[in-house]
């Protein structure tokens, strides 16, 4: 893998166009993939948390979400092609799911935010098969993971904030061949 190390976090170094091409192939192959989109804040918190750092570096895609990452890479003499945000990746995956008639599951955010996100999908991405959604304030993660697996999604968006969402995906994603992505506060923006 062509990765660039920024303070311990190993970022993929490709263009957004190449990344989207890989995602299209993964969706067509029903591959099981884990995407993390660290910003500078996450890089710094991973430096202090070995478990979190390992989870990030073992993910299938580690995407530079923030101009600070691009600037840091350049100043270290190991430039990265371009910034790719989690939010833009969410939007790309939504349009790909709409185009390919895929199953999507949404997890996280407040109840009214996730409901509004589900409504937006039904309106703006009518060909997505929204197989389920749940807010991010649950007690038993195992039950939620079971529910997700039963719906057999192609894409699972997890918005629990970091590192909670990465811990969740790391623990449960092997059960379901899907693209799993931690999207932080993206539903708060997507739903509005
Ligand atoms: N969130 C959640 N469950 C939690 C904690 C947070 O669903 O136990 C949601 C919160 O509602 C928000 C999202 O996680 O929609 C991201 O939170 P935050 O902005 O704190 O994280 P970041 O985007 O900085 O990773």
C-alpha cells in the first residue's frame, strides 16, 4: 500500500477520483471494507491511544480529511495528492448506492437527526434501499450490530463521533460484507 505516515497515522495517497473508482469496485464485488477519515484532531488523539491508532492503521482506507493533513504531509517531505473529506465520501457513497440500487443502513446521531437523514435519502436518493436506521444513543451495541447484520446492507454509515465509531466498526464489521465508514457529525449537516 502507498501510505504516508503523519505522526503515526498512515494515510492513503491517492486522488479522490481513484478512491471513488476503488469504492465502485468494492461495491460491485460486495467487499468488506472499513474507511476512516482522520482529521488533525484524530491524528493527535490516536498518538495518545495505541488501541485507536492500531484500529486506524489496520483500516482498509485511511483518508486525509483536512487541509492540515495535506500541509503536514508536504512539510514532512512526503506530500499527499489531495484532501478527501468524510462528508464528500458520504455523498459519493449515497450517489453510488442510488445508481447501483444498493442497501444502506444509518447508525448514529440524535433521533431527530437520523430520522431527517432517512427522510432526505427517501427524497433525494429514491433508488437507495434504506434497510434500517438507528440513533447513536443505544445501550447494547451487540444488539444493534445484530440488527445491522440481519438487514444485509451494502453500506453502513456510522456517526458516533471518534473514537467511538471506529471502535464499533472494528468490533462488528467482519459480520457483514459492506463498506463501513465512520462519518462523525456528517448527519447533522446532511440532514439539514
Ligand atoms: N453521537 C452519537 N452517540 C454518542 C456520541 C455522539 O450518536 O454516544 C453523535 C452525535 O450526535 C453527532 C456525532 O456523533 O451527530 C458526531 O459527534 P461529534 O461532532 O462530537 O464528533 P466528531 O464529528 O468530531 O467526530
